[in-house]
C-alpha cells in the first residue's frame, strides 16, 4: 500500500456542510460560543435587512492575529480529539464556518489583536469559480466596505463576524424585513435561555452582555431559581475523575406564579412540555426539556426540571453533535439519574395535586371536606366525589359546580362562630329518618345500569356518610333491587 493524498473537492464539501441542520438561532449561538470562549463580556448582534442585508456579531474578546485568523477560517481548525481549555465552548473546529455558511454565502471575519487588524472571507461564489479552498484575505482598503468596522477599531481587541448574502434566511420569502423580525424574536429567546447563566453572571463565570439591534438580551432562568425548591440534594457523579453535577429542581405550583414567571417557564403549556433535563456544557445550555426516554413527560412530573452540569472534558461520552443541539447521556449517568427521577416524580406529584390536605381523615366519604391550604388557612368544600353529588351532576356539571362554589364561598362562617360560642341553642336538623335514607339509596340505585354497577354503588355507600352506619339497610336494598 502507499499513500495517496485525496483532499476534498472544495465547492462540493462546502455546499454540503451547509445542510448540517442549523437554525438561525443555533447558528448564532455557535458564534456567540466563540466570543465567550474568547473572553468577551460584550457581544453585539446587528441585523440589517435592507439594501445589502447583513447580520453581524461583534465581540470585545481577545481577538486574533492574522495567522490565528487564517487558521480559524480552516474547516477543521482543531481536532475534536484534542484536549480543550476548561472554559472552551468549542468542539470540532467547525462552528465558525459551518454555522455561518448554513445561513449565508459570504462569511467575513475581521479581528483586532494588539495593533494587528486582519480580515478574511469565505465566499461560496468565488470558490465555485476557483474550485479550490480559496480564502480571500482582506487588504487595508477593503475594510471600510464592511459595517461596524469603525466600532471594532475603537476597541482594544475583538472580533467581528459578518454574514452577507443571506440566501438561507431569505428562502421562501420576498420580504426579509418582516420574516427577520420574527426570526430575531426566536434568536432573542434562544440566546436568553442558552446563555442565561452567562448573562446573569453566575458566580465563577464572567458576566456577558448580549445585545440584538441595541436591545439587551435578558436572561431566562428555566428553574426560576429564586422561587423553586431544590427538594433533593445535588448528586455528584464521578466519571474518569471528572464531575457531573445533577441538581433537581421543583417548580412552584402554577397558582403561585405571576404572568411573567409563567411566561419565563414557557407558558402554561410550556411548563408541562419543558419538564425534564437541562444539560449544560460549561454552563452553556445544550439541550433541555427531555427525559431522554427514561420516563414519560407526564402531568405528575410536570414541575420537575433537573439541571445537569457537564465539563467539556467528557464530550466523547455525551455524543455531542456539530450543532451542539444533541447530547445523549452516557449509561453511567443514566443509571445514576434514574433513581433521582423517580424520587422527584413522587414529590412533584404531591405538589401538583396538593390543593389542601384533607383534615377529617377517617377513610369515609363526607359531604363536606375540610381542607388545610398551603398558607395555613382552612377551606370548606362540598365533596364533588360524594355519590349524591355525582348522581345529580352528570348533565349540568358546570351549573352545579357554580352553585357549589357559591355555597362554599358564602358559608356564614363568622355568624356560625358567633352562634356556636354564644349561648344560643343551635337547632340541629333532626337526624335523617330511615324513610329519607331509603329514598336516597333508591334514587342512587335507579341510576345504575346493571347488577355490577349496583354492587359497586352499595360498596361505595358503605363508606359514605350518611349511609355508612346502615350497612344492613344497604344490603337489604341491594337484594331487593337485583
Ligand atoms: N470571536 C472569536 N474571537 C477569537 N477567536 C475566535 C473567535 N471565533 C473563532 N475563533 C477562533 O477560531 C477557532 C475556530 O472556531 P470554530 O470554527 O468555531 O471551532 P471551535 O470553536 O470548535 O474551535 C476557535 O478555536 C478560536 O481559536
Ligand atoms: Mg466554535
């Protein structure tokens, strides 16, 4: 055997990498990753839809020298198998190129470092002509043709990424301005969430300010950390000497949230849909709102969100994809989180169903429920599951519910209190007579369709007030009805 060097055919390979599957928001996030890795604390995104439309991302990071810039423009500028700096958000040495080219035909990168000012460009049309990997290097007089260059010049160091000929963004629309407004909303939301820990300046990481068309991007905290409870301790999983930190959160019940909090959690539907794991690689959110098929997204676990922090040194285990929108947890992590999920599901279920705890807890079904509310109050409620209620409410459910609500709210509690504590004799209605009971039981049995249903009804009545003490009567009437 002997070596035969076979480099890729440039135009074909560049065209195909455009189909990796980035959306405009994931593409921009990949460029922002580079800025954060370059230690920028300010990132300005500008979109200009008219004339010669462009999208630009300017950061005040460490910048690149000319040779560094040329190397950065190379497809596969670094080997994914190399060890990365601990804070590096990069991975394949592709993002800058593939993310950009997934949206546009012309990518220009201009960078300032020390006194050096350099620029380079990939232009798909130029490459189609030369059929080579022809990178265009900008000369001094070329710079002024690009937007925001003046701003970069004023900075100590930084990098400006410019996308032009936005063919993919334009696809299927004649009016770039309108569609772009919508796209930019998505981009804003995406960045708010994906970089929320950077925008908030969490302890231990550099705070980063991001602006889109001069409007700052606010952080979206998917755990509502201030208000949520962390019901179970952090779980630290050690893998090859590296730590994966799992922190389960339980959101507050929706009744305790205001509108902006609900919207932060993804809206009323979103709360349920976005339950699951939130996986962060170096504090940057990679993937969220999934249980990785380890359990179903049920109603009962809808308040559970689990933060998982992974370091970039474990990339190989997590099967990270190029767009950084997929990562599958390795078996060892799956085993460890399985038990957490189960415990969390149980607590979540309690929070969700807990409107009040039943006070009279004698295993009998009463017509009145006395409930203790979460904030220490008491609530009296007509038991909607009482057979007498069920029997009448099939047709007019809503009206009956409204009537009950009204009765419940207008219980003369204060007056009752006064009467009970005074010397007034409270005239208690005489005990129900057997005739009354028989009437009621008959009525309930007549609503049953067959012997089985009648048996079930009698079983239920035997634990229901006021029938419970009259089991003999219940038995007798069941015999008669069969
Ligand atoms: N905004 C930036 N500031 C400084 N250096 C950058 C910037 N963007 C890209 N680079 C350099 O270009 C390289 C290639 O970037 P990229 O193609 O996104 O791959 P990766 O991020 O996986 O390394 C980076 O490793 C970095 O050295
Ligand atoms: Mg990158």
